[in-house]
């Protein structure tokens, strides 16, 4: 039996998304370091590619519906009581709101990991409940320094807050020139085509139509641009209609959801995210790690990832003219090569081991204080590329 603290993860669902991928990867890596773990899943969302990951094995499926259903809360309470983890990680709003009422009879330290910067339309009510519940978390982890500043200014905090910046496997995500020609051939891309790739679920906040509008402008200007969309989602039908309305069908490739995105990324000339809300994009880090420059809407942690004019470009949210301008610059092979040279070195600040060490230190800190019955000092510990440190008192 392991002498290390037992760690449980509680997620909303197993649909493909950055928060879910991050959680499963973290679980797998903690197990590799000898921590016994478990996974609880609140809702019914499933992605075959996500369920196949090692970190998704043996989940406790609660199959709950709705964040405020009393029967669902009872199911959550029973499941948490059975787990009796030393540290319980609750990921985003619903797991936090449903787990916090039970923390008083659990022996677990409860840690929230929050991956959002802006809430979606219609979520203001749930956001208020989440803000209240978060105050009872032993630690609230933000995944971006920008994100923490944004939410603290709006009254969101735990008993203690920390920033542990997302990380990726820099060995796994490395330049793959051998895949480039094969992938582009499969997409029927000509050697002179300028391939713009977007890796994201097709959801409203990812703002795919803006990239299609930019594509139309680029082609009207005589740039032989093509767009490759890696991912799927509920917005696909509406996006297809938008593509048809702009008469861009011949210049857009739907690559679909991929279990391994590396071959697709290898075929890009540039990666793009036009999100209206984003925090610390794993896909952007993966693109950079593979030696490809990124163009990102300047929201959330984008400015922590992209150094404007060095490893890519930033543009203001919803400013399609700026997006077109940045992509026009990168259509020049010389400029593209200059930024590509800085892409992978810039990603080296976001290695997964650094992120993992941040979570390990947090787990050990919380459980050692629990064992010694020593009250935790309210403080913020910044773990990530910024290496900043700040403190705040809290009654």
C-alpha cells in the first residue's frame, strides 16, 4: 500500500476539452510518481478519444444531470464519502459547487482547479454560486497569472490561492518534419498553399466563423490560404453553413477529432485561436512546441503564451481586420520562418514536469499540515513561468 496521500479528481464530464485533458494527464503523472488516484465523473458527456486515455481508466460514473438537482447532490455525497481521499481536486464550477457542501464531514482537503476566464452567456447565476463555494476551498488553483488577476478583481478566491500554469510534454510534442508532407498530401494541399490550423472543439466561444471570414479576406487578396479544423462539436452544422455562405468549401478541411493531434499540427504553417474566451490553451502550447508560430486573440493567458512579434502575433478579440493583418504577415515564408525559429524555445517554459512539481508540492503541503494539525497560512504561491510571489491576508 502506498504511503503517499490518496488523490481523487472530480470532473464534470469526459467530453474532449482542455480542462479534461489536463486533469487526465495530471492524474496519470501523479500515479507514475506513486500517488494512488481515482476519478469521479459528474455528468454523462463522453468522448471516445478522451475515455481511451490512461488517466480515464476506472472512472466512477455518477451520470448526474443538472448542477442543482438534490438527487444528484446526494449521489455526489455518497461517492465522495466512499472515496475518502486525502486531497480532492474539483475541476471547474459544477464539481466545486456540488462537492463543497460535503467537505465538513470528509477528511479530504478540497482543491479547486479553475480553467475559465470569462463565463458563457446564461452562466451568471451559476457563477455567483461558484464564487460563494470557492471561498470554502482549501486552495483555489488558477492556471494562468492573467486569469487569477481577472477573477480576484471580481471577488473570486479560495482560502488560499495559487497559480500553477498548464504544462505539456515537450518530448511528446516536438517538431515532426516527416509527418508534414504526408499530412498535407492527405489534405490535398499544394506546396505553395498557406495552411492555417485551428485545434479546438467546435463551440461558440472558440469563434471558428471569424477564421472563415479571415480566410475569405486572404483569398480575395490573392493569398493561397487554406484552413484546417482539428476537432468537432455541437457547432459543426452552423459552421458548415457559414463556410457555404462565404463560398469557402474548397478551402476548408475538417480533420475531425484526433486521438493524436501531432500529425495534423505537423501539417500547419501557422496555428490560430480566435476564441472569445480562453485561459491557458494547451493546444496553443502544443503548436508552439512543434515549432509552429501561433496567432491568438488576446484574451486570458494568451499574452503569457505568445510574445507578440516573436513567436507569433496577438490580436484584439473579434477584430477580424487585425487577424487578417497578422495572417498576411505570416503568409510571407521569411517572416514565418523567423517566428517559427522562436516557437519551440518559447514553449520550453511550459514543460509538464514544472507543472507536475507544482501540484505535488501543493498536495504534500496540504497533507503535511493536515497531519500536524497546523493551520494553513493564507498566501499565494505562483508556480509557473512568471515565478512571481504575492501574499494577501484573509480573515
